[in-house]
């Protein structure tokens, strides 16, 4: 049993065949999925999708790409976070690679998500790209105000940020990027993350893993990343699947597995 901890099932690329996508996920052993919110306008569809499937959960948050056009305050985040099947806050964070939003707006939005998460005690799903120093600084500031449960989703950063995650009990999620030919530095980063802090994801429809790179990614492909990560960590696929599933339900404790699982 594997959990795709981060995907975007509301994406238009799934509009024509989502039932088939979910069926293939089940056949591949993907027992649960979390579909992620990146902007306000998408949340209603995302939430309805989660409510209509026992094995799908969702989040609420604003991606840093939309931070200066899709402004939310703490009260709005908290209101949505209290809804049924909303198990995480995000994705939020900093993206200085694309700089689609003003950096000050990204930082303010990130801080608001962290503060709201402390109020409702939900984990924060963090996107960080080319912004490691500011990401760590903002997390250090938030820690002064209270405790956050944190996840670096689709981790593609340095060994330094991986060490920071380990030092502060921040979960780290592997995506298909881990399998890419030129991802040697990333593989070194994952070698230092202990099993108890690992999750797996697709970020579907993006970042299909080898040997499916170039295709539309979908939750079934989590199995390929899980197998690759298991080999990297010297574990069996079964053990890796078991521990990442337990980690998911430990971190996202509002999510409850089905009674039959």
C-alpha cells in the first residue's frame, strides 16, 4: 500500500479520464492520494473530489506563484482548514526560480500559512525552489511563535536543506525527479534523510519518473518512485511502502485510513 502524498487531480489534463486514472492508481497499489490546492478558484473542485472519494484527501493553500494575486489572510486559511477532508495547509512557500510573484508577497503569504497552521495544528506543505536561505529563515522565525508540522514536498534541493530538515524533524517527499539521470546531488541528499521522515509523491500531472519521463504523470507512477527510493535506501519496496504510508498518516493525522485498510 502506497500513498501519493501530493498530486493535482483537478488539473485539466485529467479532465477526460480521471476515473481511469484513479483505477490505474488502485491497480498499482496506490491506496490513498492527497490532491493539492494552489489557488482559491480551484478549491471548490478539489474539495468536492476529496469528499466524493474515501481514499482522496485535500489541502488548502496558495502556491507562491499566485502569492501577489491570490492574497489570503490567516482567518481565511483557518476557515478552509477546518473543513472535512482538508488535512494539510499549502502548498505554500517560496519560488525564486520563476519569480512569478513578488518575493515580499511570497514571504508574507508563507508566513501567514505557517501561522494559520499553528492555530489549527495541520501540517504545512512547503514548495521551495532557489530560495533555501529565506525558507530556512522564515521557518526559524515561525518556530519562535510555536510549533509547525512541516513537509518539503517534491524535494529537489541541496544536501544542506536536507540536513536542516533532519535537524528539525521536517518530512521530505520524493518525486519522480529522484529518478532523473542528472539528479546525483539530490540522491545524495535523500541518503541522509532517515526513513521515518520520508514520503513519496508524484506531483502529477508533472514530473513523471523514469522510465515514464515525458508522459503525463499520474498517481499510479508513485510506485516507480517508491521502488527507486527503496533501492537507494537499501530497503525492500514493501518496507518502504509501509513506512511512508505510516509516515503519511502520522504527519497528516487528520486523515484516517479506511477501516478495511
